[in-house]
C-alpha cells in the first residue's frame, strides 16, 4: 500500500481551482517522470465554498523534494508536506479565485 498525503481544499470556484491544481500536479508528474501520482475528488458545496480532497502519493512528494533540493528546502513550512503545500501555492499564484489548502490530519 502506497503512503499518501491528503490535502483538504476549500475553494470559491471548484472548476478553476481543480483545473489549476491538476495542471500544477501534472507538471510535477512530468518533472519526476511519474504516472497517476494524484487524485482529485468531486466537491461538496456549502456556504458559497466548495470542499474537496486532493490525494498525492507521498513518494512523489519525496522525489520532487529531492529533485528541487535546496529550492524546496527554502519554501516556508515545517516538514515536507507543508513545504509541498507552499510549492503548490507558489505555482497557482493569484490567477486562481480564492482557495485554501491544508493537510488533512
């Protein structure tokens, strides 16, 4: 059984946010020569927000951290998972409507 990291996503616009996340994670897969390293669930809507989960293979995150080396280590956050969230947020930038990412404990 592969170890996975679950990321809770809260977004104003599910379509735009899930597309942007898929683009970032597709690029990550290309960088580490991976396949099927992530999965994005459908959303549940409440209070004007959409809530969904992104599941990422933990080994893929480790490969990315190794590939990026010092650049990855400089990203704000304690531990590899929080740094990975920072890496995703950097790549999504301000082009995506409001969203929040959090590690699902």
